[in-house]
C-alpha cells in the first residue's frame, strides 16, 4: 500500500524558513518522480515543484522559484521542501504527491494527507 | 487565473449525468495527457482519471474522461450523493515547465 506522510508544517513569521518532509513507502521510490502541491485556504490546487526519480531534475513554479528548494534522499525514501523567505501567500496545506512515472513532471497517482503551513506575524 | 479553465460549479440530481469541461492550449492539453482529481470535503485529492481516459483500479466506471484537441471533459453518470466534491483537471505545460491545474469545479448533487 502506497503511503505518503508529510511533516514539518507549522506557524512561521514572514521572512522565515521551514523544511517540510515526506516519508514514502509501499512503492519503488527511486522509480517515481515526486511533487509538492499546495492548497491555500478555500482555494484550488497549485503545483509547487517536482523532482525526478534520480533527483537530477527539478522544476519549480514561478511563484516559489529562488525561494524554495526541493530535494530527495533515495536511501531513506524521503522527500523534502526547504522553504525560505516565506510570505503570507505561501500559507497553505502542502501535499506530497507521487508521480506515475520517473520524470520530474510526472502527474500524480497518490497524495499524502498534507501538512499545514501558516505564515503570519 | 488558472492556466486550465473549468466552470466553477456544476449541479445535477441523483441518477443524472453531468459533464465537467477543462479548456487549455497547445502547450498543455494539446500535447500532454490530462488527469482528473476528486477532492471530497476536508480530504486530500484522489486520482480519478489518468492519461485522458484511463480509470485507476477501484474507480467506478460511472466516471469517464475524454480529450479532443486542447479541451478535455470528465463525465459522471448515475450521479450519487457521495459524488459531491471538487473536481480538478491537470496537465504538464511545456511553456511553463510545470504542472498546471484547472481552477476546480464544485459539483453539487441536488
């Protein structure tokens, strides 16, 4: 059974940093591209970033480029999102999503339950 | 403003058929597969349709997807109360080098 468990969310002040983590199990982690997708309160889904199975390719949404860094540790089956220079508009539930294929742009077949990030003073 | 355009809402009565549209362009739907996700209230999204018209195991055949040119649609037949949810289309976009979503359609079962 595929399981994706996000952690690391919380309350952070504007300009601050946070590191999200996603623990994956139930599938061959290195064979799958992974993504982070967020959902602001009462809003729709927004793709944030994607990474290939090997970790060699990453893509970012323009809204987070230069501030967020996505990485993975294939030896631990873990995915990360380092978020710096956080803004109020980054407030959202952040979902870890498993790609159907190994590419960084692979669309998703499984989602975690999400972790809430609140950016506020 | 979402790159993929969906109607914000749709409604129908139990047993009826409803269709949700998703309009894009040549850099996304026109070239790449379309995926559809269902998000029940207070839960994470769930894959409903992949590769334009394929259903993952466990998804009832009441749900079907299609694509033509730069548009796609999701059809739900034999509507049930438990189908009341938000529905999102998504695709890869070459111009943006990223995944794009529709704004979501809130389906109400009357």
